[in-house]
C-alpha cells in the first residue's frame, strides 16, 4: 500500500474534553495515518485511549500509529513512530512484523533517513518546516532537503511542523507524500471545521 495523504496527530492538551469527537471528525474527512501522541506517563489512560482509537480507526479503515511506544503498538497490533531517542528500528521491525508501519524522525538529515530505510522504516519524517505551536523547539528543515530526499530515497516522505492549509502546498510540490499535522487540523473551533480541513488537506495531495 502506498502511504500518501493526511497524517493526523493527536495532542492530549489540545484535545482535552473533545478527544474522540475531534478525531472522528478528522477520520470523516479522510485520514491516511492517525498517530496517538501522548507524552504523559499515565499508562492506564494511554492504553484506554489507544484502544478507543484502534476501534475508531478500524471503523474508518485508517491505520493507527503509536508515538514512541513499540510495546503498546505490539499489544494493539498497530504501527509505531520512533524518534532518534525512542529505541532502535531493527528490533522494532522484528517485534511488529514486516507488514507493520514504522516511521522514523529524521529531522533535516538525509543520512538519518538512509539509515532508517536500511533498518526497515516504512516512511521517513522531516521537519519542522514552519513555526510549531506543538513543538516550537524542534530543529528546522528546508524545502531543498525535500528535493534531495525525493531523489535519493525510495520511501514515502512525511513532512511535519507547523503545517496548515495555507502553507502546505509547497511541501506537496517538493514531493511530500504525508502531511503530518496537529494544530493545523485539531486547532479548529468545531468538529465540522476539523472535517473540512481534513478534506482540504486531501485535496492538496490530490487523493
Ligand atoms: C510523523 C512524525 N514525525 C516526527 C515526530 C517527532 O518524533 P520525535 O522526534 O520522537 O518527538 P516526539 O513526537 O516523540 O516528541 C512524530 N511524532 N511524528
Ligand atoms: C511532534 C512534532 N515533531 C516535529 C519535528 O519536527 O520532528 S514538529 C512536531 C509538532 C507538530 O505539531 P504541529 O502540527 O502543531 O506543529
Ligand atoms: Mg518520540
């Protein structure tokens, strides 16, 4: 399956009190990958929320990805996203199996992406491209890096960091397959607006 489309990422603070309704609104508009990103250490809540997302994703035929936590991904039989300090990729591939989706944060470094590809990543993520409400201190990445990545890599390319409907078009023009978005999707005032935004991101990607 070619990975291309909107990659919605949850944020526990932003979605407090409207978690499932906003996620479902996004799924209504079309989401290729949904990442459960919760940086807390409340394991019981994380399991409960991840299970709820897995059930929702099954209904909408969307792939669920767990941020950081390969054990939780294995328990739910879903994918995982690993940053550079979240554990090694090859053993995670062995744990989750060859069909699992495993993503790797590569910041603005092609070398990290080449390494991730060798170790079995399903996609590589570059960022941040713009000012981010969610992660203001993430290192920055340029459009030129995307051009090099497109030439040298044979994996789906994900862009992340401050992406909105107003700034996403150049990323697509420079070869991005997956637009990973938190605030630009879930920062909306209503569920109807979340659905509209999801549809509009997909139109940008022509899917
Ligand atoms: C799609 C995607 N890309 C990058 C990240 C960032 O991962 P990481 O660097 O491990 O930082 P945290 O998200 O864990 O704070 C991501 N989560 N998803
Ligand atoms: C989780 C994350 N990782 C980033 C990176 O550059 O690796 S930027 C980021 C935050 C994405 O949220 P928003 O769409 O609100 O900017
Ligand atoms: Mg991480």
